[in-house]
C-alpha cells in the first residue's frame, strides 16, 4: 500500500501496512494476534535525502504560486480595465471584450491545473522512492516479528491511544541505518533545479 501525503507539501502517513499472524511476545515485538505501531513521519524526518527533496518541493511550490499569482494579476488588471470602460461601450464591443476575458480566465485556470499536475509529478519523482523504501523496511519488520498489522501512530486515522511497548519505530530506524541510505532508497539521482519564477 502506498504512503500518501497531504500535499501540499504537508505530512506523510500510512494508516495500515500489511497482514500476517504468528505468536511472538516481548517488549517491542508483536504479541500473538496483536499489532505494532510505527511513526512514519518521524522516520522520514531522520532521512537527510527526504528532507532535501522535501525542501526542493517547497521551493518549486513557491515558484508555482508566484507564477500563478502573476497570471491572476494580469487577469484582474484586464477585468478592471474592462469594467472602467464598459458603461460607454456598445453591445458588440462588450461581447468582444467579455470573450477576451473569458479566454484569459480559462487560460489561467488551465495553467493552474498544469502547475498542480507538475507539482504532483515532481513530488512523485522526488519523494515516492524514499517512501516506498521505508514501506519495504516496515513490511520486512512486520514479517520478521509476525505482526498481524502495523499502524502509523503518527497519523490521525483512528488511533487515540497506543501502548508504546509495541512501537517499532526505532527498529525501522535501526534497520535503515544498518543497511544504509543507498541500499534501501537507491542511488542519489540528480534532479532538475527548482523552477525560477
């Protein structure tokens, strides 16, 4: 199951990972028929590569907002100019000007959708491989400890209280550190620089 982020360039969390079952009980382990928990956002926050890519996305999103604001300002200016002269314009001239404004507004809306799509694509390229790597580590620990399932205790999806003895976050961090960044997430990829407004 894929992790998902409340984007805007916001928080990440997987509610439920996978299933299986087998008895095994001890502190930090899953007891028979029980679950474990992790804190996905805490794990991601410890990965330097993730912080770097997230920062790149923040810059890209800021540049997109600036670009879109510029387009909207031009549209607002054109609308104000039309309103100032509309009273003395004939019906035919008004229809022409309104048509121009409608086309300009449609162009701004299309640009907004394009920028949102591009931001989503940029996020997928930069962050998804790392999230999938963390997912694989969590899955491997679930299998090793025979957990029925693992929840993200850092998300707000229905967990009001949890026994910290079943928190497996440190085990995930230890496994990531033991195997190394590149072994889990692959080689560093050079991404295009953030777009400038």
